[in-house]
């Protein structure tokens, strides 16, 4: 696995458990490890039984944790834009824009883009301090949207920049001064804000598609729906040139069950395990059994051990 490892997958398949176990195993080996959660459900604090939050918090030797809160980030993000806007547009339209921004704050995608910004900031600022950064993401839909943002936003920002330039050109026609026009564009706060964001998105895209720095791992269970969802997610991400090379098949029924009920379940599972082998022949598969308890911090070693052979 690479230095930065994203764990994704359908709701409830074991992303938080498996990413925590993997991060703990890395820390155990002596790697300085940061475990980041971008899931609004904040389950890292449940496993490690302590509050983590927006500040880097020590979770153990060589292991730190950080939780990014989508709602809080979204609000910060919107507020920052509002502040920016005030200096660049007339007060008359500020009110209207604020209304639109507040509406935007509750539209799908706004939390993801705020989380994305924060995550990129974390990766850029903290990656020098760690040997390994492990990211526990929210269920598939959010994650796929999160990872496809740079591609989507890049084009969108290009169009905004073009629009702004066209608007300025109209305004400038009255003045008919070419050189002044160029100066205006260079010093325009809207264009410079958009260009900065665009540059950020481009470096994010470069990072996400850098197969030597970043790995994506999908967690799934040997069941119909997680298989379907994983298949779709891998296809979508491939369109954005993001490769998923590893899968964790989690909660496989253990050997040695003799009860007819469990035998029946085992047979169903066997079929899905075979499906996984054919459907995901290109991916490396890491198999983790169902353990007999709910996974707590002290059980992570047992799950982490399955990564040992990597
Ligand atoms: N191998 C395992 N053996 C036993 N229990 C497990 C295993 N993996 C996960 N669990 C349990 O399954 C439940 C869901 O796991 P987890 O919270 O890691 O999933 P998740 O994918 O992060 O969920 P969400 O999508 O809600 O964030 C937890 O109660 C966890 O203890
Ligand atoms: Mg989780």
C-alpha cells in the first residue's frame, strides 16, 4: 500500500473498523500514522473510546487521529465565501448572494466539497509529519462524489472564470483600453479567487491519481448489495482515473461452524465469495473473518493481522 490509503465502501461494511485496524497495524510496525475520518457519523471515537474532533489527537504510540466534521467544515467554508464576496460585490447583491449561499449549504454535494477542501489541507500540511495517512471515508456515494470533485470542479471553475472575463470585457468596452483590461483581469479578486481554487483542485486531482502516493481500498461483505455497489463505484472512479487496486472482504463466516443454520449461511456466502473472485479478478483481495465480538480498540490487532502479508 502507498503512503496515503483511502478506505471506502457501502454503509456498515466495516470501513471504520478495517481502517482503524490497518492504521493501528502500521503504527505497531513503527510507522508514524495519522488516521483521518471524513464520516459524519464519527465512529473513530467509538472504537478508540475517546473524543477526537478537529484537532490531531494522540490515539496510541505512533498513532494520531483526526475527525473532519462535514457540517462544521461546510459552514466555515460558506462563511469564508461570504466574507470574500463582501469585498468584491456591491452591498445590494451581497444579500442575494448570501441567500443563495445559505441555500447552497443544504444542497447535496456542499458538505463533500467542504470536507474535500479540509482533507486536502490536511494532506498537504501534515503529510510531512507522517509515514502513513489512513482515511476512513463515509459510505460509497459520498466518497465517490468526494473523489470526483476535482474533475467536476475544474471544468465548472473554468466556465466561471470565462464568464467573469466576458462580463469584464463588456464593462471595459466602454473604456476601450486594451492594456487596462488586462490589468483589470489580473487584479480582479473574483478571478484570482477562482484561479486559486482551480489550482488547488488541480493539485488535488494530481494527488488522487498518483498511483505511487495514494491507494484506494474498498471494503465489502460477501453479500449481493455490497458487491453491486463496489462494482459500480470502481467503474465510476475509473472514469476519473482513480484506480482501486485492493479490496477487503470483511465479515466472512469463520471455519468450523457445524450448526445447520450456519452451514446454510456458509453456502450462500460461498457463492458470493466466488462471485467476488470473478468480478474483482483485477483487484487484490484481503479476506477478514467475522469475529465473535463487536470490534473494540483491543481487538484491532486481530483484524490488522490480516494486512501483515501485504
Ligand atoms: N470483522 C468483523 N467482525 C465482527 N464485527 C465486525 C467486523 N467488522 C466490523 N464489525 C462490526 O460491524 C459494525 C459496523 O462496522 P463499521 O462501523 O466499521 O462499519 P462502517 O463501514 O464504518 O459503517 P458506516 O458506513 O456506518 O460508517 C460495527 O459494529 C463493527 O464492530
Ligand atoms: Mg464508519
